[in-house]
C-alpha cells in the first residue's frame, strides 16, 4: 500500500490554576510544562535487565510469543501483576552450557510477574501438568482431541468493563506433515475468556470461535489477535474513545486489518466493526489494510498525545524492527521508521528472529520496551548446542522529549 506522511500534531497545553483557601483565584500562576515525543529522534539498545530475566537453566528455559497482559487492564499501573503468554515452550535442565536429555516441548505456557520490574524473585513460570507429563495450558476443547491440533496464543487484555475478566486470542494450528519449512497451518481463530479470579490452570475458561474466516474455501483468512489495544478511559487511556482495537494479519503479504468493539461486548462478534479505508463497517470482507509487511505478532499503543505507535518486525522474519505512527489506533499510519536491527545482536547463521512488538505496560514514559523472538530452521539439531537460543530478547527505545514551557 502507499504510505502517507503524517504531519506533526500540535500538543495540547493545559493551564493549571490554583485556588486560595478562601476560594478566590491565586495571585501566583505557575509555569506549565508539556512533554511531547519526537518519534524520529531516539536511541535503541539491548535491555539487558529484561534479557537476563528469561535466561534460565531449569524448568522453563525457552519459548516464543511473549505477550504481557496487565491484570488490572491498565498499562499505566506500574505495581500491577502481569501475565506473560508464550506459545511453543521448552522445559528441561541445562547444566553449564549443555542441555540435558529428557527436555520436552509444549505448545503454550504462562508466567506471572508481580510488579513491572525485571526481578527474578517476582516471576513464576507455569506449565500445566507436572514433571514427566507436562502439557499445554490451553488446548482446543473438541469432541475428538487431536495431538496434531493445538493452540498458539495471540494477544489479549483484562477488561475493566467486563469485571476484569481476561480475554486471550488463540490460533488453532494443525500440523500438515508436508516436510515444508513451516509444516503447519491455521485451522481456527479463537477467543478464550477467563473469569476474574480464576486461578491457574484456568479450569473455568470459555473458548469461543471467531466467525470471520472460512478455512475450507481457500480464501485469505485474517488471524485476529496479532495485537490488542484497549483505548478506553477505564483502561487508563486519557484520549480513550471507548473501543478495544483488535488487529489481524491477512494473507502472505502480512496485511494489517483493524477491528474495534466495545470492550464489554468483545465476545459478541456481531458487534464488531472493521475499518474499510473510509469508515467502520460490520462487513469483514470490506476490511482494508492499514499497513502491510507486518509481523504475525505486533503492538499498537499510545506514544504521546495524538500519536499511536504500530510496532512490528518487517515481514515477520526480516531483521528490521519497524514503527509507524498515526493519529488514531487505526491510522492512517505514516512511513516506516526502523527502530532497530536484530542483526546487531543475532549474527549466528543458524538463527533467525521474528515477531517484534512493544510492551507498553513494561515501558517507562517516553520509552518503548520491545521484544523479539529467536529460532532456528534446524531447531532440534541446533538447540542442544545452543540451549539458550529460544528465549525473547529485549530492546529499549528512548525517544527525544520535546518540552515547552509557558508562563501564565
């Protein structure tokens, strides 16, 4: 698609007037400072504190995916507990640099972090089952269980509008055994609802099938849940418009599609609307791309007043971590800005990187903490030699602050 340059937006200035004890206007009026962000001026470097948090030798020692969901439903709650979601997960023991026999893979797992700091004493990794018989936390509920069909996890959110219930998108994946580099295909798109207070392993979860795809007719499908952004005031968004935005990737060119719905009605799929390039429609077939060449996992978040940042890895697998900025959660998004290249860190020809995204709940003001995943096309051959390869890496991007000071 053709990308349009987004012009700079004027920052809103707020006047803080103080009143005296008697209720009359104060004789003193204070200077007002308003900080904005210049998205084209930034520094980016590895976030070693977060990298170290996921470098583990026992139990969970690797996984991809990694979405971070604040359980309050607010990215701004820095003392919150956060649930990390992982897809394919490795469990085993590493002695020194050697992976011990008996390691296993399960299709998804979670971790709970108390607080938003990379503190190893505050995080617990959780896999279903027990040693010797681990299994995925989330599995498709079907009448005929199939070991070749399982869930990978997408993004999600805790909804203050729905009693803080947790909603997680999932992709039903089926192995194809076709000996291709990616011998699997998506055969379903699900929404998992976990009632607030329901504890691991989430026995009360509900699974609902999204009705927007037909996987049998050969048409391009949309994988909803690549990213989620709750743009409501109850989620702490000062400019919130009352909608949760759900992003999906479509087709081999990784087109990005945007949907929106009232957060309390996210499980009512007939209430969903889709951006068609000119406005919102109930017809998913009319959805138009708001970007392309994105990754299967990505993020959209508010960067500053009137600026929303779309962060992804170019084409999902290329080394460029990109950002596009737009005036709304559905764009129009401006030209690509390359924030970082994963080849700065990963130069091993056995490895590739993918699915970068920002984590606003873990980011300081004026910054974005971004993760990306690492893998190998010869995974089970390379893993015993490099057992720490399969874990998320983190980059901290700090933007220049634009501060204006006005006396009144």
